[in-house]
């Protein structure tokens, strides 16, 4: 019997708790652990596979958003795994051993639906690429190869670098990104020195409509619109955009909320596909496991959209079906004397 990526994806989709290769081999006839391991070690699944499986179901809209963010696949108890390294995890609020995964999400703003369209493994020790390099590579791929229609790019503070912001501007797209409070800007058209964003003064009009500023080391002619946005009672973000026609802080606040779709993706991916459960040491096996886990998420998400259910209802519904079957025809009948 031949083992393929379809078999492995079906396993990740169907299993509820245990996602190890040993458990898979125990539940397949004529397929050994060694055969599964050999397949995953020799196969080469790439991010292109994700696009091949999503391009015919994704709902395109010219005014849509692409969102970039990264997450750390937790490998803190397996330090011998290739491609894993100690890095900061936002979820853990600290440094852990793990594999960095940089994702690109496409959000149809009109419907609220979203899909992952590309990803990269953060592995600077082997490819020498920074996270910014990966995001620029994915953006280039979206525009010039996938020809995907979108208008806005959303990203976290970490990605709000001069290099990336100017690159997005050069592509003719609008970006919205929070800037760090210590970022140096000028809102006086050169009449005063650059100052930290947190020290800027805001009048009533600027609080509602934003203000034009120049970011230090930006080209002289390049200005951005800066907005002061209240995220919660104890947190304020400073959002920059190259859309100088934007004049509503309320609209900017709504736009920034779209960015949380990527957090929803990260949570679902980790909780429902066994993303963090592969303990194989070989980097190629880890990469193939990640690709298959994302394919499983895409399948679950597609079913969720088609049936009006949540992705959790579909996954956990497999257990519900099992319980119904066992109550009707139990494999282990109960006897009481």
C-alpha cells in the first residue's frame, strides 16, 4: 500500500488527541512507522501547495486585505529538532524553543471570510533570511505571480520597518500598521526636531481625523497619516498609513480589527491540526508536517463556510458521530448484574 500526503492529512484531520507517527502506524494496515517516516523525510511539500488548493475557492475582492504575522510552533521539550531555535513567543510572552512560522492571510472585508494564502518557515541559520525578507518575498509573489487582488496590507509593530513600508507603498498598496511609541516622527514640517510618537500633542481635530507626519529616515517627500487609536481602557496604539486621504480614526480602528483574523487562524491551526505535535528531528519532516497541517485547516475552514458551522464544530463533530455509533452498536457492550 502506497502512503501519500492525502493519507497523512486525513490522519491529522481525523485524530483528536494523538498526532504522532507511531499512533498513525498503529491504526493503518500494511503501513509501518518506518514507511511513514521515510515518506515524510523524502517528500518536499512547499507553500505553493497551499495556493494550488485554495485558488479555486477563495472569494476575491479588490478592496480586500492581506495580513502578515508570525507565530512560534512550540518545541520547548524537543531541542534536537532541526529548524527550531530559541525565539520570542507572543503567546508565551517570553523566549521559547520553537519553529517560527510567518503567515499571509487574505481577508474578504465584505464577508469577513479569510484564507491562508502563503507562509514561510523562519530559519535564518539555513537560508539567511529575516522575517522582513520573507514578508517582502510573499508580497512580491502575491502581486506578480498569484496576481491576487487586494488593496490593503495589515501587519504588527514588528514589521513596521521603513524598508517594508516603503516597499508596500511602491507596490501601490495601502498599509496600516501600529508604530512603537519611541518611533521618531516630525509633525511640524521640519520646523522642530524629530520627537518620539508618545510625546506628540493632539488637538481635537487630529484625534478624529489623524495628522500628517514624516517618519525619520523616510524619503523627504514621503509622509504618512498617523492616528491615535484607543484599543482598550488602558492601551492606545499609534497607527500609520500611507493612505493620506483617510480622515477617520473610527474607520482606522475598524480596519485594524481585521488584523486579529490572523490570531484566529493561529489558534485554530494549533488546536485542531496537531501542528505542534510532531516530534521528528528532521527539518524536512517538520516542514512537511506544517504544510499538511495548514492543508487540513483549509479543508476544515472550507467546510465551515459551506455548512455555516464553526471549524471547532466540524472537528469535534467527528467525536459526536463516534458516540452516536457506539450508543447504537457498541463495540464493548455494557453488562450489569
